[in-house]
């Protein structure tokens, strides 16, 4: 089995009926890229983490999150494909372990104290997609031209929307959209949201950091995600659009397209 890709440069793969692509860009404002992405095409494991803005060591936290969860998946699979329920358990355990790893690294190095990350993970298990997330990195599914957000942001703003205090259409214009209620490395324990979703022919899956969703609305994301062409061209199109709209943050995307 080939080694999974863990990098910031473009990643493209084609296996098991899926085409995968990933891309991360520093943007126009940030001095460094604090996002990390991973595609393990052999297993259908997709991981994306966003170092929390304004925190020291965000790049360290995001990379540590990815590596910790990946190690949990590799150790549990041990060369075999995991079933959906087992994947859900492993992802939950892995994100909790990442939370602890970030806190320990911060405690051991004063320069990294207070670092944190958000994370979204998605794993293909037959005709199911198993996902887990903490924070505001998102997972989307595009089916027959309809875009569905499969994760719910762990933010103060989303809590206000859920409570009916703010209309969803107003949320995009509100300040402090990224004020988190959960993140990896923030507290001794963290609640991980885990879900399972059906996959169908021609589905397109998108994992992304808030550097994409803060720049583009759902309609534009759906249009670009549904574009014809290679998956790496689609990934590039999404990132380019975020940059054209300001690129105020690091922007990262992972795309999975069912080739059946």
C-alpha cells in the first residue's frame, strides 16, 4: 500500500471508483499556511485541519491533528478495510487523541502554548461516507446539482442560527463568524460530532476550511464543485475563486468524485 499524502501542495489520486484531489493555499493576507490536508486514496480517508487563526503554532496543531488521526486509522485498520461503525468509533477516538496531543505539545513548549485547530475527516466505507468534525471546517455533498452541508459549524453564530436568533441568510454578513464553541486543543475534553451518509453514483464530496466558505456562498461553491473537467481542475477552481474574492485566510479543499 502506498503512503498517504500529507502536504500543502496539490494532491491527486484515482482509486476504488473515486477520484481525489486536494489543494491548499496560503491566501493573500496570512504570512504562513496553517492548514493541513491528507488524502489516503487506498483507503478512502480524507483529513483536513485548520490551525486556529491568531493562535501560536496553528500550523503545528493542524499537522499534529492530521498525523494523530491518521495513526489511529492505520493502527485500527492494520491492512484491512474498516466497516462504517468501526470507522466512526476510530474517528471519534482519533480526534479526542488529537485534542490531547495538541494540549501536551503546548504544555511542553511555551512557544506553542494556546495553539489549536479545527478538523473535518471523511472516510469511504462501501456505499457510506463516515465523517467526524470539530470546529468550522466543513463537509459538503453535491448530488444532482444540489449542495448539502453535512456538518454543522461549532460556532457562536451557528448556535444563534439554530436558536432562531439569526436567519441563515443573514449569517454570511455577520462579524465574528469564526468565533468557535469547540476546537481541538482548547479544553481538556472535546465533543466530536460523528455522522454517516449514503453515497451514490456521481456524488461529489468537498472538505474545506473556512478560508473557502468565508469567501464564497453556497451557490458559488455548488457551481464550481459541479464543474466539468478533472478533479484537480475543480479543486483549483474553488481555490482560485476564494482568492479572487479576497483570499483573507488560508484556503484548503479536498474533493472526492465518484467515478461510477
